[in-house]
C-alpha cells in the first residue's frame, strides 16, 4: 500500500507514517510540558531532519552506481529513495546524543521518541501486512496496441513484468520515461509495458516523436481499467509483477534509476544484492 487515497489525491503511505510518528511525539511532548517537563519540540524537529538525511544517505550509498553519472540527483527527493530503518537509527542515535548533552531533556524526549517510533513501526507493520494480502494476480484485461489490435495481459506472464501507468500530459511521467526506456534496453530479463491511460494513438505517437523515444510494449487503456482495478489515483504509477503474474510491489510517483533498481529487487532475485547501473540516463 504505497499511497492512501484522500478524495482526488493520493498521499504517500511512507510520508503519512512519518507524520503520524511525529504527531504522536509532539502530542506526548505537549502533554508532558503541561505537567512541568521541559519542551522538546525543537529537538524533535532536529531529530526528524537527521533521520531524513541519514535515510537518504543510506539509500544513496546502497544504490550509488545508479547515481554516479548524475550526482545532483541525490538531492531530488521526488523519487522517494529513503532507507526507513537507517532513518530510525539516526533518530535514536541523535536522541542518545541529546541525552548526553542535555540531561534535563532525557525523560520527556525519551517518551516522545519512543511513542513516535512505536506508532511509525506499528503503522509500517500494518501496511506491510496489507501489502502482502494484496499480492493480486495480473488481471484478465485486454488492452490495445497502437494499431488497435487486442493484447490480453494474461499473455504477458512468464517473465518478470513492469507495467507503467502513464499519460503524456503528466509531467512526472514525461520525466521518468527516459529512465524506463533505458531500463527496457538494459534489463532484457524483464518485460516492460507502458499502459497509457485514456489517450488516443495519435496523442501517444506525437509524444514519442516529440521526445525522441523508442519504446516497445506500448498499450492503450482507453477506459483506464487498470487504474480502476488497482485503485490508482495518481500518475505515474508502476506495477511490478513476478514471472508468475503476481503483483509484488507498486510505486506511485516518479522513478529514478535508483528507485527503479530498488523496486526490481522484488521481482528479480539477483537485484537484491547487485544493482545494475543504467548508463546514459539524463535526469
């Protein structure tokens, strides 16, 4: 469960869990402050910053080959590349340092951090269990190719499959398309499908020509049935299926080479330990 639908919006689950943990920590701090304990609000914001920085740093180090050619992409957090437990470790280590330097804050800060981390971890556990329960099979839908010929999705089983839900009017879709195009050329063990949501063949061809893209596996979903089937509220959304056609992961938002490699580990066993650098991709 990568996102939570709120009306027309799709809010990222990871961000909501962080906000829930921070809100819990702030509530505990406020309750203790009203009972005479020193406030730790400023320290909590500092710990959040430390946690985010370390979470990003750990992710970048894990997938550094994907960032090496374009190091400024490290600063682009739109790809969602964070290592959650590295962030939690940063928060806890920062709290220990505060305990040592400012002993009077020890008790209220300990309760606030403990409460926040417990809420974050419990929410993450629930989300993980829900994700496991939602490992649904590839739907029995029939899309169209650019020539109007029917293409049953069930025939795509047999290889790890990446299905990108996109539209040419979507800015993040346009930015991430070169990353996916390069991955399609390099990751030959994976089948990539680009399922346009609701546009005409003429609009898609114009987009490809304008952006000088050469893609295989472009399909048209005129009624956005894939989006409806998986409850997609925002684009781009990318679905990752294993070779048996079982959904293993969903990523909502723009993919970078690093976050794509991180997602592929769910469907390609060897990517769990080895990142394959995608050269020549301009971010």
